[in-house]
């Protein structure tokens, strides 16, 4: 199936407009159009092949020519690509620069990132109310989602003119399981305390509560659904689509966990507008160079730290620590501070795997702390002799 690349226009009537094609992508694609290639958006990736929607319709394409050494550049659902105008098989020739990419650390011992979705405008973090809230996990997801300023979790690879960032929103799914409105309001407030400035919506795909509000949020741009298995992502995708788009499997009654209903990342166009990427349930959410995101999620701790007596205060037992003072007066919870420390430590370990300078700094800090600790113990022993 062939067609002319000269007729592409960044207008609402363009065949790819429902998938997010705009003037920016049109400009990015110009040099590829001159080479006779055609644009498309990846809607699914499967074992070295991908489904791509093009102005002439969906095609199956091979990614052989864009297999990079860098795992961060592997073709992913949400990518815009340039591919052959015809032929059998079709080949993806290159990726267009990504505006954003949601990345987590892999579970392997090597320091590698795994791209989960690209070119997203909204990150919908799904948290099930069928089980006890895990605020630490919410903070972890947010730390990744809000790391765009350093090009970490949300990698900004395009020209500086792209100023928008993917905006996170937290959806408390299965709200119909919480019968008492006051209890539901309390749960929403708890999550809001762990996600300052981030919208928190209670949604029930069963009753329709909150679905219309969420639909309005995701009707502009591309959204990705993230969460652990059993969080209700596929059920929510069905509700937003208005029909049985994704197969839904019942969760286990014992622990509220579900099986992986979605086994691949799929991109779909919603009837009310917008594009949705549904992802498999995540068993682990490893940080990937998310220091800026941790700082944003725990902005109140960062502000308190600026008031500490020592600029390198570790908020352990130092005198004049504003963070510890806030814990003592009850304005900052122990849980929140410990979560902050945990994510910073984890992120530091991840970064240190690829940063020799940081590894050296960490070793120096450990040696310094060891010397100071031994000196303190010697002084303590001398005092009681």
C-alpha cells in the first residue's frame, strides 16, 4: 500500500491526528518525508516486530534496523517512527526524538533502564482500594513520574522548545468497595498527603463514579496507565473506552492481587478523544536516576533541609536539624521521612553503578563516617575511664 508523503498536513483532518500527530511531529518528520519514508505511531511491540498505525492504516513492521546497543532506544509503544512506504516486510528505519519516556530500572544486576511508554502527556497511577494503601509505593511511582527536569524517568530528548511535562494523576480504583463516604474521603486525603500538588481521583469502573472526570483529563494528549497487578488498569481502560476492549480477570480474594491481564503495552484511541497506553502490572518499580523526582515528591522535606544548621546535614542526629525538629513537633511524619531516605539511598545506588565519580564520593563518605564514628567511640570510652 503506497501513498504520497508530500500531502502530510498537521491538521485535525490528518489521518494520524487522533493518535497525537501535530505540527511538532510534522516538523520533526520533514527530513524523513524527503527520503520517501512515511510516519507512524507504534501501538504495540512484540518480539522484534511492532504494529504501527500509518496514514494508510495499520501495518506490521520489523524493527531490525533500529536495534541499538543502548536499551533506552529500543522501539517502544508510543514511539513515532519513520518506516518504508511499501514492501513486504515493512521496516522501521528510525525513531523520531521522544518528547517524554517513562523509564524504570530493570530487575537485573546490571544498571539498565527499561522504557515503559513514550511521548506521554499524562501518567495515570492506578492504586487499588481493594487492599491496604501502600503510600510508599505511591511515592515511588511519583518520584519516577516527576523526574523530567533532569531527563531521567521522563526523558526529554527533543528540542528545548518542548516545555510541557507529563503530568501525573493518581486514581484510586475500585472505590465502590469503600461503602462509607467518610472513609473514602479519608483515604483520598492520605494519598494527597503523600502526593502534594498531584490530583487524586476516586474512581469505580463498576458504578461509573469518577470515570467521566478521568475521561476529561485523558481526552487531551497521550496517557499511560501504570500500577501493580490487580490495580484495575484494564477494567479502567474498558470503562474509558466504553466497551470490553481489554480482557479482565478476577483478582484473588485472599490478597487482592490479580494476574497479568495485559501482557503487552497497547496504545488505543479513546472515543472521547485522547490516546491511552495500557501496561502490564508491574511487580517492581525500580528508580532510574530519579533524584529530581524524589525532591519534588518530598518538597516539604527539601524546604526544611534548607533551614538546617549544616548544609550537608544528613538528618540523622545533627544539631540544628530542621527536618528532625519537624518530626519532633509532629509536622512531619516518621513514615514520610523514612520513605524519603529510602528512595534517595536507592537512587544513589542506581546512579553510582554508572557514575565512577559518584562511586568514589560514596566511598569517601563511608570512610569519613567510619573515622568520625571511631573517634566518637574513643572519646566516649575515654570519658568513662
